[in-house]
């Protein structure tokens, strides 16, 4: 493999029902940073049917070029045609880096594509940067420069691993939604659009979709919330979440929770914050009755302001909190809610 042939940072721009997923814009933001360090361009790969009109939207969020594979076989996500399309793009254009969102689609697509193009893939990355590998020079071993250093939690979040793929290309990584940040959209930006179609020959790996049933839910996406009132096992019971809901209502916020709450069946998975839940970046994050395990902190530590309420003064959550209150949440939260109500009423 001639590594010098591989150039550019590529992003799989996931779309569903001809609407680009937010994770694509987040990855384009990170791709711009990586491309700047490598003095190269950012290319979005857009797969679907009738999706060419979405290219300029990708340009607004940082894509210099958009490769469009438009075919009826790609109308609804299916593993085989999508894996064939993305692998074909990689083999044809030879990108140095390929980023994929760690969504349900991305987690299915990324590993299959990496196997087809004979390279590695690092999953669920939290940090991506360009640097040297090995990180520290080792006598007798070549230190390679301008490598993609992919950092991710390992062993249940108890340690952090930095991984590189120095001998194969492309360097591939999946990234969870909410980890990277979008750039401010560049209004009126236009991308260079190139259409490419490798051709599709349906075979016995092409599943037939009989019906698509869309789940309807009233749950607000916690990743979009500006204020989150999050509860952990320390809240005590599902009924006790009513005091958190009262606080969230006064603040115009949304209730979320820790994994322990979901495992106990108190709240749905959609509301879970953390390594196995969602990564959030609200303006204000209340951690109430949450101990602060590293797996939870990984999902909320980028919040602008973190306020912790816990009866255990030694709880790890206080290490990341901007403001901490030690005491009984059953007494503190209702008083806080009443005080806020009075403050709002006075205005």
C-alpha cells in the first residue's frame, strides 16, 4: 500500500429521508480542524436517492467537495448497497481519513467498510487530532508524523486509549453524536459536487424492506436541550423524579438521567446521559443524586455550567461541578424550585 496516494479528510454524511443527520455537520467541523493540520481538503460523501440538492447544506458546514452516489438502491439504508457504495468511493478516491458517525447506521456501516478496504477502525472516539505515533519516540522504532490519533474510553471507561493506524489507509474512526462541535454555518457556501456511481448488482445480501415503521415519541431530544435537570439513583424512586420535573419546568429545561435510572426502569433510554447514553452540551447541567462515575461524566463534562446536588461530600461529581451543594436533594430541590418561581414572579 502506497500511503502517499491517500489524501484528504472524508466524512460520511448520513441522511435519513433526505434530511442530513446532525452528526454529519459535527464531523465536518472536526474534519476542518484535521484538514487544516494536514493542509488538505474536506470531502463529504453523500449516499442516497434524490439527494444531490443536499450538497450545498454540507458546504455551509465545512465541506469543500461533495461526492454524491445517487441511486434508487440507496433510498433506504441497507447494509450491502451502502457498504458497497462507501467502499467503492474509498477505493476510487483514496482518502487519508474517513470519519463516520457512531449512529445505528454508522455502527453497522463503518466496520464493514473498513474490512472491505483492508484497514482498521477505532470506534466511539472522543478526541481526534493529528500528531506523532508512537506518542513518545522509542529508540530503534520509527516515529511516524501526521498520524490521526484516535482517543477513546476503554475497559468500561476506566482508562483512555489513544490508537493510531500508521501502516494502512484510510485511517477510520466513528464518533458519537454530541462529541464534536459544528462550525457556524457559512451562508451561501457552494460545494464542488462530483457524482460517482459504482453500479449496484442486487444479490442475496440485499435484504428486502417490506415496511418501515416510524416510532412516535413525545420525548424531547436531550442533546438539543439548553438546560438539563439530570437525576441518578440517589433520587430514590421514579415517583421522586416529580421534584426534578418541577425544577425543569420552572427553568424551561428538560429532565435527563443516569444509566442506573434506566437500568432500574425508572426512565427511558432516550433520556440517558453518559458513555452508553447520549453526549450532551447544555448551557446548564444539574446533576442531582448522581455520584459522578467516569462513564456518566464522559457524556456531560462539556456542559457550560455544572451544578451538583448530592448528600455525599466525597462524590466524584463534585470534581467536575462548577457549583456543588452537599445535602438532601428532597429538601434542596423543592426549595430551589420555589425560590426560582418567586424570582420569576417578581419580574
